[in-house]
């Protein structure tokens, strides 16, 4: 009897730790994505967008193959749901292309305010598609986090540029990518998901990447181009692992932490000094995420 009680206690403790570990992984993933966006922004001043996207996935695949030594364990690429894997890969590719194109035409505030509507879509669809229904407290935290993003970005009140459609498309594709990731983690391995998505995207982008090819002018540019693959692969591996151990609605609010990383990188790399409204908005974003973290800890007690 005591043994059974101890086992239940250990099981409950493990269940409470999983969401917290997932939150930590998603925050690190967002840090990688922020570095990826900053690198792509820097490169886009001298290199074609489609070439950056292509190299990002080619280097992603190369690094993942070497890291997991697929030639020794080809079973890593085995999947029970090849169609969903391909659809997920194209969602990731579409998100990357649309996001990079949007930044070329729109102000960062506009693209970010649209992109960060993603948690609404993820949380709304996670119930009917995954059976992971969000409670009222989590919905409130997500809404508050989105308000914080709007405080930071302060999108213009005038007519929206036609290129905003790129951001809308990127946001929707990202939401489906997140949901498919959560669904596939139940049957497929993390390494295989990471590699398959990169292979599909790299092959699909090869004609476009070669058609606009511009030889990088120096070693630094080459290094930054290759770094996009490392940041992308690393970020998405963390993203997959997070969704393997935590429900999508729990992780969704922490996607907002990427704006905090973006503010920091903007200051360090591009000398963009954050305004008071930026600091206030970031505090709201962090506060909403900490509230979800607190609720997860309370539930586990």
C-alpha cells in the first residue's frame, strides 16, 4: 500500500515537472529563433531572401545528419506518418519564406504584431485537433501577453500594407506547424522529425535558391549563412522536444518571450535603444508567462 502510494507520488511529481521542462525548452527555442531572425535581417541587406532560406535548410540538414550520425542509424528517418511529416515540413518552409519576405516590406512592429497572434490560433485549434483544451486562466494569460506585444509593437492605425498578407500567412502556417509537431511527437522520433523537415524544405527550395544565387563576398557572410542552419536546426529540435513533453496550450504563451530576446538583440547588435513603452510591454509579456509557470507549479503540488 505504501509502495503504491509512493509510486503515485513519484508519477505525479514527474507529471508536474514535464510542463516546466517543456516551458524551459520553448524559451530556449525562441532564443534560437530570435538569433536566426537577427542574422537573417543582417544578411538580407546584401543577400537574396530565397538564397538565405535555401542555405538555412541545407546547412540545417547537414548539421543534423552529422550530429545524429544517420548513416549509422538510418532508422531515425523512419516515420509512420509520411504525409503529415511532409505537410509539417512545408508549413515550416512557408513560415520561413513568408516571415523573411514580410520583413523586407514592413516595419518590424507590424510583422511582429501579426506573427504573435499565433498563440490564439494554436490554443483555439489544440482543443478540437489534439484534445488539449485551454482553461479560462490560460486564455486570459495569452490575451494579456498579446496586449503586451501590442504595447511594444504599437502597430500603425493607418491602412495595412499589402505585404501584411505575408505575415498573416506566416502566422497561420506556424500555428499548424506547432500543432502538427505536437501530434507527430506521439509516434515519431525527435531526430527524424528535425531531419525530415529540413530535407523536404531544402529539396523544395533548391531551384529557387540556385536561380538567385549570389556568392557571399567574405568569410563572415559565409559563416552567418551557415549559422542560420545551426540556429534553425537547434531551435526546432528544442521546439520538438518541448512539444513532446508539454501540451501545446501550456507552451503557446511562452512564444511571446521571443519579443524579449528580439529587444535585447536589437539593442546589442543594431544599437536599437528600447523605449519606455517597449520595456512596459516586455514586462507584461514576461508577467503573463510567469503566471502560466506559477499555475503549472501550483497544479503539481
